[in-house]
């Protein structure tokens, strides 16, 4: 537990992914990926993490390949390869980063007091598969469900998600959903419009007792940083059950969010090990956490963001 100005502060990282071991093996000094994650947490002073499953299907890339022509044409102008080669790379990437509930549960079993499991539901899967996933989420004692509209080619308001939201509300599970764009081809409107924060408003209104976290302050974009920051501020302000996390977001935007919203609905997240150079497998979690500690906000605000708010909505 971190001690800041004589005060013990619990740190709960709401947004962590398992590492990609197919491309990068376990680094020296660790015997397993589970040991690696706990070691990185120790280095940074992180007490608990929400570890996210990632339910994406490479078959959806093939089904939706007509959406890829415009963005791939742009990339090929930059010398990025042919349409076919880029599509093959994307399919391979989908295979690499898919993580099942069983994958997450292996980490949870290593230290259930520190690793909090989140399942992931792809609404394009058959109804029975979705029901089975929900059964596993309950069986494993997970605390939430990760949604990623960009890679799942689905809007949060889609009718197929009704059973998921109903179940999550009933079981007091948190819905953590990506907002903003994603790298590369996913900067394009065909892929990222479904991840606009405004879509969460309708869900929040229909399910008033469902806690929803819009990740990345609506700001995730390499080409247009802060792309839907204002939109995220508006939906958080106007809906009691919408929160946001600060993973992969410039601290200047976080300070602006605190100034506007206060700190009660903002949660700490790192996006480890996805964010290269300051929160990846090589650098660990320390740099990102230090950036938050240096922010020009009060200690009370930091305490809420770093752990208090997550503890509340996760019922810890």
C-alpha cells in the first residue's frame, strides 16, 4: 500500500490486460506470466488489479472485410503492404490477444486477494455461448464484464446485449467498455464510431442500477488525442451510474476532468501492458502511476481516483 503524505492509500487498477506471450516470452526474473504481473504490481505499489478477458473473433474480420478497404488503402499509401497482407496481420493479431475467462481465472487463482477477474462478452456470438460465458463469470466470482465495441463490431445499444446488461445489473457486475478509437486501422470512423461515449447514455438510462465505466475518458486516439473527451464529460455529468477511467490518457486531460467532474466518478487504470514506453512489459506500471501521483490535484482526489472509487463500485 502506498504511503503519501503520511496517509496509506490503496491502489486499485481497474484496467489491466494479460501480456501477449505468443510474441514476447516471460522476461528474465519471472517464472510465469502470473508471477510477472504480481511483480510489476509490487514494483509500482499497486494493491489490486482488474484483469480483463478479451472476447474478439477473427472470423468477424473476414465477415466485415468490406469495411477495411478505405482504411487499408490509406495505410498502403504509406508503404504498409497490400490489402491481403494487412488483413492477414489483423487476423493473426485477433488470435494473439483473445483471452478467455479460463485464461483470466488462472491469474485469479494465483492471488485472488489481489487479482480481480473480468469476463468479456462478444455480442456477435450465438445466444447459448453468451449464456455459457455468463455462467462462467459467476462461477469464477468475477466482478465485471469487458466490452470493446471497436474490435467486436457492435454498438453498446445493440439489442443483443440486453441479456448481458440485465444479468450484470442483477448480479451487480460492472460493465467496463472501451471508448475512443484504437490503433492503426481503428482510427477510422467505420471502426470507432460505436465507441463514442454518447452510446452509453441510453444503456445507463435503461439500466439505472448498472454501473458502467467508459474507459480512457473517451479520449483514446493517436490521430486526435482527446477525441471525445467533452462527450465523456457530458455523459458522466448527466448519469449517476456512468463512471470513467484514466487508462492511456494524458494527465493534463485527467486534471481537466477532475476540475470539471470532481473525483468521485473517475477511476485509476493503466492499460498495462498495452501502452508502449511508459506502461508496457519492459517499463512496468511504475511510470504511469508516478504520473498520476504528480498531478496537480488534491490528495483526497488522488485517494478516490487511485482506489476508493473502484472499491465502491466493485463492492470490495
